[in-house]
C-alpha cells in the first residue's frame, strides 16, 4: 500500500483508544464524586467466539476503570434461571450496565431475555424502549457497533447533514439502528437488503456506504461511487491459502482505488464496538444517578407536603 492509499485508512484502533481515554477521564471524575460505574456481562453456554468477546470486554472495562462483573451460566440453563439472574442485576444499584452476550443457546428466547433488562441498564440498546426512543430521536442508550461507526464517520467527515448514506443489511443489531442514527444526523438514508432490486446501482449513489451483511467480500468496486467513504462492519472468518483469515463484507483491494476513506478489517469497526460499550456504561451510570436524585427529591417533597 502506498502513502496515498494508507491515508485513506480509517484507524479504528486509534479511534477506540481515544474513546477509552475519554471514558477513563469521565470514570475518574465519577469515582471522585463517589460513583463507580459497573458493567455486568452475562455469558450463557460455551460458544468460543463469545468467550473471546467477553474477555475483551472485561479487559477493556478494566482499562477504562469500570468495574466489571462476569456471570457465566451453563449452556443448558433454563430461561427462568437467566431471567432470575437479570432481575437480580436490575435490582442491584451498584450495577449500571447489563450485557447478555449473544447468540444465546437455541432453547432460550432472545427477545424475552433482552426485554427483561431494565432499559436504563441496557448498554446494548436492544430493549424495545431504547429501539423506539432511537427511532423517535430521543437520547437513549444506542447499539454500540452503529454508534462506533457514527463516531468514525464524524471524526473523518465532520457534519454529515445532506449526505446520501446507503446501509447494506437490515439486522436489528447493526443495519436498522445504523439507518436511524444516520437519519438523526440528517443524512438521506437508503437501506439495501437481499430483496433489493439493482442494489449496485443504488449503492453507487452513496456518499457513505455501510456494509453490514455478514458475507465475505460481497461489496466490490461495482458498488462504489468514486470518493465514497466506506465503513465495513463485517467480520468474516475464511480459509484462504491454507490459513484462517478475517475479512470484511467489502472486497478491500477492489474498492481501495475508488474510495476516499475506508475501515480495514481487522482494526476498523471492531475495536470501536467495545469502546462505545464502555461509553454507554458511563452514560447509564450518570443517568441512573440523576434518576435516583430526582426520586429522592420527590420523596422528600412528598414527606413534607403529602
Ligand atoms: N454478539 C455479537 N455482537 C453482539 C453485541 O453487540 N451485543 C451482544 N450482547 N452480543 C453480541
């Protein structure tokens, strides 16, 4: 890669380190005020990739000064046992963020579990109150991967108003919240999916292209308008030349000559997801302190006047 090409790379590792630094500074202030932000991570079963993700989350929390609590449950745990665990964490005022690592074992209803988390502690932003709030433009806890993509875009482009953003993929975790965040930033937004007609022609209108389909190297030069900024959310493990490689949803080598900026895989969006999780935990802790103060003020007014 020549210098001109390497200038196009959006360094997610550096951006994530910057976010963690900002979060660590906020945590230090909160601790001085007597509030220690805490994140509970619940891992059910023995999916090896989930174990790696959870370990990284716990390590990153420590780095930011956030207290992390890890709860492991057997793969055959009942849904009731999981819900009981969540109820305990919801009720614990020392816990500010709750994350249940996905995917869950097949016998547990994911929706039921995500809906059981107190929306104020839902640092994944997956509870329907937070999903609805995001779509209404309320300041709610927002899914970490799309929030990380927004931070990368703003760092690179500044104001996004009026830009045409195309999101490829419509998952609940990335595609849909991504579209909502881009709309909230005053972009014109197109969402493409497996039933879209002429997706490449639509994608070639994009100033900003977000690839979140989970298909290795699906997006090649035919999808790109010259000068576009490309954010590749895909993390796909493939076997190539006798070894395992991580590749994105974008065919990096094919699009690089065309784009004005692009996230690599690995080292692009991936590190941002965890950094934004830490940011959400601090936001949740602050918000809960505010709500607790408002409740106690209400109670004391009530005591004196009711
Ligand atoms: N598994 C893969 N991505 C995620 C995520 O963003 N949150 C949770 N809870 N589990 C995941």
